[in-house]
C-alpha cells in the first residue's frame, strides 16, 4: 500500500491563512458602509446618551452621599 505524504506544517498553515484573508476580502465587499452623516448622527446619539446616564449616576451618587452623611450625623 502506498503511503500518502502529508504536506508540511508551514504549507498547511500558510494555505489556511491565505484562505482566511481571501474570504475576509470577499465578505468585506458585501458590507454596506455608513455615510459620514450617519456616522455623525449616531455619534451624537451615543454622546447624548452617555451624558444623560452620567447625570443620572451623578444625581444618585449625590443623593446617596447626602443621605449617608445625614445618617452619620444623626447617630454621631
């Protein structure tokens, strides 16, 4: 029976890497990229949401700190 010679590790690995990048390029051609206006609009929405959540966290922290200070002052 004839022995089947296996390709060496470097050739197998290099072939997989080439296949990966070939498929990656193929998939990136299918992507619908956003326009600069869409990017700006989405960025502004994210910044506004972050600011609103930040204000709520700040308010909660402030109220909690005032409440804790009042309790400490009451029992101290």
